């Protein structure tokens, strides 16, 4: 579990972060602060793995505050001002969220945190996805995925048991959540699990009962991986 705090001088912004964290199964938001000095006192007694940190704050901006911290804690900067983005990444921020940000964008940021956390701690390899669909979080095991299909602003995940999950996500976003050693994009509208490929013939890949076209853009990379 990744332990986090949030620091922002706007209580409403903290409520948004708290609400989003409640929907993520690998993050615990321990506490929120509107005053940096109180957060600093807390961190000295109770170190955390991650800080959601507003940049534009009274007295000291979030970037300067972060530079004061002794522990190598991960940070996601949050701000309404895009001009701080470059400076934020210059202090090795894990990500940068421009307010107001959506839950989907928040998910991308915390997934980056999870990847970094696992790398730092050499934790066990991720085996599943958590996808919000039908007003609930769905746990999807990687092994159960047969095919991911892009449908405009949505994706459709075809599963082993013949069920489907439709979620409002882009193909780019879902690809970022998948381990690149297990999944590959073969077409602008299709992502497949590498270990479930049966045959490749005439620019068509057979996965279970699905015949999936190979996009010209992806052909070279696909052949390299499958060989």
C-alpha cells in the first residue's frame, strides 16, 4: 500500500483528491493539510511514500517546499498554472496535474506512482487492472483479457468468460496501464495479450476466436516481438 498526504490551501481541492484516492485500491491518503508547516511536522513523525502538492500556495510555493524535504518522497504537483510544469519536472516530480483534472487523468498519474513505487521497493509484479465502468471499480486479471478494442472515446475489454467491460478510456491510456512485456498494440483499434496469439497470417492475428487485423504502423514492431 502506498501512503500519501495532500497539501493545498484550497479545501475543495483536497476534497477532490480525497474522493479520487478512495477509488484507488493501492493508495491510502493518510491526511490532508492546508498549511505547509503542519504538513512538515507530520512528515517528520510519519514519513509517507507520496505527496499531492499544490504549487501556488501562500508563503512558500510547493516546489520550494518539496526541496526542503529530507526524505526521497514521490510527488505529484497540482496547480492551475501550466507555466509551472517544466519546473515541477526539474525536481523529478512523478507527475504534474493541471487543475481541474479528471479522474481518468488522476488514474494515469497514480499509476506512474505505482510503477515507481514497485521499482523502488522491488515489490511483486502487478497482475491486474482496476477499471471504472458501470459506476463501480472492476478488478480485471491480466490473464483473463483476450482483447481490448477501441471504440471512439471508449474501450471494450473482452474477457475469457465471454463477458465485456466497456469503459471511457482512450487506447493510449489503457496501454499505459498494461505491462509492455505482456500486451501489444497491433492496430489503432486493438490491443492483444502476447501469450494468447495462436497464429499470424496475411496481416491477421488469431487470438482465441478473434481475427485481429495488423495495422501497417505496428507491423514491424509486432513481428519483432512475436519472433
